[in-house]
């Protein structure tokens, strides 16, 4: 019985949102741009992990992302690892 409820819920979500959530028919950049965006985002995250515990705002302005005054308000004492999944080694 429980699985029928889950199936019904999934069907209702799929019927309301027939497009895939990722991309959704919008522009999807080519691989080199996606990779550059990823590395820029990692740079921002790293800056936030370093600056925020020190009470400093992070500013960033490059090709893809712009931050004016951003800070993580709550954070553990040590920054978590940044792990990246790839389809091949």
C-alpha cells in the first residue's frame, strides 16, 4: 500500500512538471564553459570558507559570478571538503 502512495505522488509531480528540472529546456552551456563556471564557483566557496570565520565579507567579480558583500553567518570551525564527482577517472 505504501508504494502505491509514493507512486501516485511521483506521478502527480511528473504530470505537473513534465520537463526535467535540470536545464528545463533553457540554454545549457558547452562543457568548457560549464567547467570554467565550476572552478569559479569553487573559488567563491573557498573564499567564503576562509573569510567568513574571520568575520570578513567576500567580494568576487569575474566572468560568471558577482558577489558584493557576502558572508556565511553560521559555519563549523573547519571548512568541509569540496568533492567533485566525475564520470571517469
